[in-house]
C-alpha cells in the first residue's frame, strides 16, 4: 500500500548531479553515474533523493537556468537515463524529488525568445517587462541578488525585463494565467513520468508587484538577510514589492490541486532571502491546499546556538503548528555546516551532535551529499571559481563552489573515483580524499557509520519522525525538548557548546536508556552530565 504521507518526517538526501558520479568521463557528473550509486544512497537509510536540476540548460547558474523544462541536459544524459534512474530508485524503495525552477527560465528558453520579439506577440506578457523611466534608466531600484540592477535592457522591445538572479534568468510573469497554466503543464509532464515530488526553487519569488514601486532602502544594520553576503547591495533593501506577494497563495492552491491528482506526491518549497521567512512558511504550508513542506534559511544561515534554536523552534511551533518544515543544515547554496559553524578542533563531536539534533527536531530532513562523510567546505582559489555569484562578490563572499565540489568515493583513485577525466568541473579537494567513502564504509566509529546507525535509530522511533515537539526550559548551551506521538515519548537534550555542561532533569520525568548512537551520558540523581557537543536521547515511560 502507498503511504500518501510518507513525506512527513522523511529524510531526503540531496544530490547535486554535476558532482555525484561522472560515468562518461567528461569531468561532470551524470544520471547514469547517479543511478550506479543509488545502492549506496539506499543503504544510508534515507527515504528519498532530491536531485538538483538536470534539465536542458546553458548552465549559467548550473541548471537553475532552464531552457527546456521537458528534457534532460545532454551533459547529464537522456530522458531514458532519467527513467532508468527513477526505476532503480523505486526498486530500492527511494522516492525521487526533482527540482522545478519555474520562477524564472533561461533567456535561451523558447518562451523568452518569443516574448522578446515584440510587445504584441502571443507571449509578450509572459515575462516581467516594463518601460524605462523618462531618462532611460530602469523602472525602479529593484536589485538582483547576484549583483546589479534587477532590470536588463532589451533593444528590440525597447523595454526592460526583470530578473532576480542573473541577467540570463528572466523572471516569468505569474500574474498571467497562461504562464501558470504553462508551468503546471511542465510539472504534469514529470508527474506522468513517475516522479514523487518537487522541490520548488524560490517559491516566494513567483509574483512581483506590477505597480513597480521602489523598494525601501534600509541601513545595513537594519537588514539581516541570513545568507546573502554583507557586501551585496541586495541586503540593503527591504524587498516588499519584488517578491513574496499574497497572490502566490492562490497559485499554490492550483499547484496543490495538480499534485493531488497524483496521490503520494509531495512538494517542498524554498523560501529564500526574506525577513519574513517564518510567516511565509506558515502561510505556504497551511491547510491541505498549499505546499506540503517548505524550508527557510533559518538553519542554513542562522547561528548554531541553543538560543537561536530555541527561538526558531518556538516560533515555528507557534506560527506554523500544522506546517511541515523541512530542516537542512547544508545544501548547494551555503557553506557546509561543519565549516560555517566553525568549531575549532572539535569537528568530530560537532558533526555527530549536529546530525543527532537535526534528526530529532520536528520536521522532514534534507541531508546534503557529502555531509555523511563529515566533509568541510572546500578551500578554493579565485581561479577555481565557476559560480557567478562568488565571482561577483569575491573575496568578501566566496560563493557556492566550495560546497559543490565532487563527491569522494575512493581515497586512492584519481579524483576520488568521481571521474576518470583529466580535469573535473570543480577540483576534488585533497583534504576530502581522506574522508572518502571507502575509508569509512564499515569502519566502526566513522562519521558515515554514525549517520547510518542514527538513521536506523530514527526509523525505529516514530516519535522522532512525526511526533509533537515540546521545548523544555534550559539555560546556557543546553537545548532540551520532548518528542511525542501516541505510542512513545522521547526526551532529547543537546549540549550545543564546546565545553561540558550539565542539565537538571525536570522533576516528574524519568528517562530510560534508548540505545541512541553516540549517547554516553546517563542520568544520575536527576542530572545529566554532557560532554562538549554531547547529546542524550532517552525514553520516557
Ligand atoms: O536559491 C535562491 C536563493 O534564495 C538564493 O539567493 C540563495 O539565498 C543563495 O544562493 C544563498 O547563497 C535558488 C537556488 O537554490 C540557487 O542555487 C539558485 O542559484 C537560485 O535559486 C536561482 O535559481
């Protein structure tokens, strides 16, 4: 029987296709390569994979600029390769979530080629076009996240088009119902092919204000975007007109109706670059007529401290008690969490604590390829960079290449056995080779085996996946909560600091040993002594 709710509390493993496994030797990962590694993925004990985009693309933003939503980019393979990947995944019990980048397309998409021909053609209104100001300058002060104005001049239409990211990523006009119909039809194409869901890129960017009002300019100290670098002028605007419009809810209802035609499928929306990310998450995941899940940059950008996590958990539970958050500490857009939350000399303990924590919090979980090996951010030189975002803001912001380097499978094989090519699209860091899969597989005490045993532990404790979360009072570096569903109640305590700490167990609670991997602490006289970055998970009767 199909469990239509499989996504609640599911663990999703994100694969960045350019960097997982190259099978044809061109230095770029591909679908056949990924398929050959799915046994490894299934063996980890995750429920699903999320594939970053594999569609036809000029690769200006490495796949997040799609020029044909219905085909596979030749560098990744063919539609047949895709079908075989899905088949293999399903045979291993893995769901397949693909990335849909519909807020914008590539400027090489046929829709945009047509739209830019004239102001009167059938698709003239498919993108966000606007007249210049009388002096010829852009319609307003909106900025692109990747640098410069959000407007580019088109000399044929004698108008500007809007783009939130690269000049080559023109923004689709969702106010036009034909555009909504068109993107939903593209999604149906993949549902018919058997995918289990979509990760929706920049789901809060679909609608901008067609009044084209200037965004308010704010002082640097008043704006606190979680991930955009401080050197980026985008940080010094309050983005109230260029995205996150309320019209989006009605569109998400249409999208959900499509998903509901394919029972057992799911959606996870990415809510980025917003000061109101929690409110948006609450709205977008409310009821059963919007998204199934969403993630924000709260844990991808915020600090690693008990205070921050307490606040975020409390806010999520009060703002979006029914919403299903998708938790992630790392992905293809941010510095790998072991490096981002720099923990001098205690990486081993930190890595274990972080995954124990994320697998204990309420939500579904995205793990990012390589974190199960304990990989740190790759240190690259400017000459190595390919990410336009990093190239633009170097050296204050080093971009996203450092988290996108190839997966390392074998320590003593060229390119870590990722590829036989002379040169790979991003270098394989020598430091990563010492963490390669073959150095950890089956090795007791390795990070990889720790992830595996913890994922197995989670499977046998349904309260961790689907239970309600209740914060317990704590001070200092301690974060404590219970997880509870009908059948069981768990008691979870985390020392998020790099020195030992103690926690007095609230009276009335008597936790018992739960056999959670990595837990060495045991309550003595109502007190828990936790090592630096130590965790405790026990069963309450
Ligand atoms: O990211 C959207 C987004 O919010 C980014 O600005 C994010 O904050 C930034 O990359 C963090 O460093 C999505 C994709 O995940 C990203 O890879 C794409 O480049 C972007 O959309 C444009 O499609």
